[in-house]
């Protein structure tokens, strides 16, 4: 691996994003002796997280350490270049794609794997962003175990995003309050089910999350409502959605099945835009680091096969 000093004429692939998906794509393409340029602007989705869970052989590793290890292991592959810049534009060309970086450089590649991830939409009240990754979480699979048997809150509305997540969290704790920050939108059926499982519903608007010296043992903050008593909790899990971290796929005409992910036609992560691949969180719904890494491999193998097909025909 080397830092890029000057643009190379035509790369086999330009990878956008250096999280688990992009790094694994680059690794496998490097092992195929492909010329790969990987751009990353250093804002992984789990930037705030202290420990990554559920990743075989790496359970509990600091996310930054996982990325550092992955980059270290790219080093022997001389045809792989990592560049710390944001890609701001991409277009189709006769030979594949051209991309433009935030510092005004342009590069061309035959294939374009996007592994740029997503951005989570956090509730806007003070405290949510500050406590994100500490007491505010979105993913029970990532952080439920660490919060087991603690007093928990769920932030969400409606049967699915509010009621469904609250019921799911009973796997990890029996002390759960659903906070809908306004009318809950729950059906009578869900209200009955929540009630059956001892889950209270607080519909008062939330003003802030407050960390203070009077927060009781086991709790890490209090939820302050517009009215009614404060609620001490160890953690709050939210379900308010996410969006793509770049609009590159949309600009290239990639079909979006919803704002969260790109349509990918088969298990090689290729989209209906020829030569455009999407891997990792940006592509579908099991948003876990090891899945993102595996999708990076799928994209890399798909790209290598496509290049072989073009070159050896
Ligand atoms: C708080 C939190 C905790 C989590 N905990 C876990 C956990 O315990 N276990 C687990 O498996 N998963 C966890 N996740 C999910 C995990 O972070 C993602 O599944 C994983 O990071 C997805 O990898 P990715 O490569 O698709 O995207 P990312 O890791 O988000 O990487 C995308 C990269 O692309 C870069 N990028 C974006 N746009 C551009 C551009 N235009 N130009 C250049 N670079 C760009 C970004 O800066 C980023 O570095 C957690 C997520 C969060 C938010």
C-alpha cells in the first residue's frame, strides 16, 4: 500500500469508502493484482463507538483498531493505494467512471465500488448526540448485551419502530419504557402487548437527556420530559432511520429502493448501472461490520470476474 502522489491514468477500481466493506474489497482486489485506489474521508458510521461486537475473533475490539489492522494488512499489496480525500462527484465515461475529489483532483477507473456507508438520524434534543455510543444506541445486536438487565428506554413511534423495538429489547432487559416523544401512534394491539410485557409508554415530548451527579446508581442519564417526572435510564435505544452518506449512487442513476440502500442485482453487489457496485451498509439491511466486510469481498470478486471477462474475451 502506498499513498497516492499523482493520478494514475486508469485504475482497475476506485473504491469509495474505507470502512470494513471498502477495505475488504481493496484487500481482495489487491490480492488479484488489481490497481486499486481507495478514497476515505475518515468518518466511519461507528466513529462514536468504543467497542465493536459480534465480529468473529474481534468481539469487543475498538473500531479504530479494526480499521488500523485492516489498513496495515493492505500494506504488502503494492497495487493498492489509499487516499484520504472525499469523493464529491462521479460520472460514467467510455472506459468506466471518472471521479472528482474535494481537493479538485480527477481519477478514472474501469469499475466503481461504492462502500461509503450510511449516516444515522439521531433525535435532535440535547444529550442524544453527546451520549451516542455511550448511553444512546441504535442497534441491539451491537450493544444490547452490554446493556443487559439495565433500566432501558426505547425512542420511537408506531408499532414497528417504537412498539416492535421495545418488545425486542425484552430479550436484554425487563425494565423498559417506550418514549415516543409525542403521540405514540401505537395500535390497540401493540398497546396490549406492551402492557402485557410490563412496558410503560411515555408520550410527553422529550426536552433533553441530562447527565448529573444526582442520577441514581445503574443509570447514566435522566430523560427530561416537557411534563411529568424525569426518568433515570442506563441507555436509550432509538429507531429513527438513516440515509446514504453520499449521493454518488443516485447521481450515477442507481435505483434506490428506499433512502437507506441501493438496489443490488445479485450476490456480486453489482447495480443495474454497469460497473457500479455497492457494498456494506450502503447496500441493504443487515448493517453489521462483518456483513459489510463480506459484501466487500463479494464486490471484489464480482469486479475481478467482470474484468477477466472483458480482458480475456
Ligand atoms: C454507534 C454504533 C455502534 C455500532 N456497533 C457495531 C457493532 O458492535 N458491531 C457491528 O458489527 N456493527 C456495529 N455498528 C455498525 C457498523 O458500524 C457498520 O455496519 C459498518 O461500519 C459498516 O461498514 P461500511 O464499510 O459499510 O461503512 P462505514 O464503516 O461507515 O465506512 C464508510 C466509510 O466511507 C467514508 N466515506 C463516505 N462517503 C465518502 C466519500 N464520498 N468519499 C470518501 N469517503 C467516503 C466514510 O468516511 C467512512 O470511513 C455500529 C454502528 C454505530 C453507529
